[in-house]
C-alpha cells in the first residue's frame, strides 16, 4: 500500500461501515477469550484495530509505512515499530496474541510470514488471521491495495498448517453482503465498470444500516461459522510444546 491509500484509511476508518464491521467481527471471533498479556498487530496500518484493544492489553504494532505509523501515534498508540511483517524485531515467544489482518494477501511468501509471526508468539499463544476470500472476486480494489491473491477457507487453513500452526476455527466473514457484492464485483470487472476501490462514501442512513448488518453477523459468529463471505478468518494456535 502507498501513502495515498493510508490517507484514505485514516479519513474513513473510524466510521465507515466496512471498518466498523471488521472490528465487530473480530470482537465476535474472540468473544469469551479476549486477548490478554501482550498483543502484536503485524501490519497495523493506521491503528484502527489496535485502538480497540489498547485498554485491554499491552498492544504493540509494526508497519513499514512511516505515514501509517505517524497516523497511529496521533491516535495515542505509542508502542510502534517500523519493520517488515516478515521480520518482527522481537524476541521469540514475546506475545500471547498476534494479529495479521488483511496482511498475507500482500506477501510473496505467506507461509514464511506466518512462520516468522509464530516465532515471536508464545507457546500456546494465538494468531488471528484474516484475508480476502475467493479469487473469482478479484477486482480493481485488490489491484489498488496491491493484493497478490485471495483465499478460500481451505487454502487459508493449508497455509496455516504448513507454517506449523494448529487452526482452531476458520470461518468466512463479511457474509451478509456477499449476495450483493459478489455479483457486482464479478460483473463490474468484466464490463470495465469497476471503481478504483470499494471504500466509496455512502449516505449516513445507509452506513448505519450496513453497520447493523454487521451487528447481526457478529451475533451469528459468536454461535457458528459462516459458509461463504467476502473474507475468511482463522484463529490458529501455536503448539505449546
């Protein structure tokens, strides 16, 4: 991602339905077992996720973008480091929870990135991973944000297992909007109508309605996995031994 995209995220991350919904989904996936101890956000971007957890545990974020880190500091996030996510500058076993949210799709070697993350995760600790789903949904949004691939549920589980981690839960997310978004993405690319990205502004009433859809999805995710969606998430465990 370049500075233009980080500036866009900073402008909309607090209130846009996609990001509010993403945070609600993350909280639902971790419901009943909220992070404690030390949490590392690999590829923290402009700090929207870390801001949610900084009062509950010791949060540290890394990103290679100077602008993203500056924006994060302006939000009150002080524990930040400039580094590549494939080489986190910490001692082995330093963190009980590690998040890689919309990160792996940017990397040439996703398995190696997960192995590097696992190295700094404490034995028995968790990795929380999310990626965009289904290669058939490839769009200009992926190109704008420099994605290399999209994943199926099975593909993400395979990457996690090849990195030596144990998947505890893998579910599609961003599911309620899938019946509308999937045909739009598929057709807009083939008809040459695809916008540069999907984060276009919507009226306040529609933004509130879409956030309500994510509330419903979060309620469901606290009880069961979802069979399809625009994203796929995995909670993985580093073996204790």
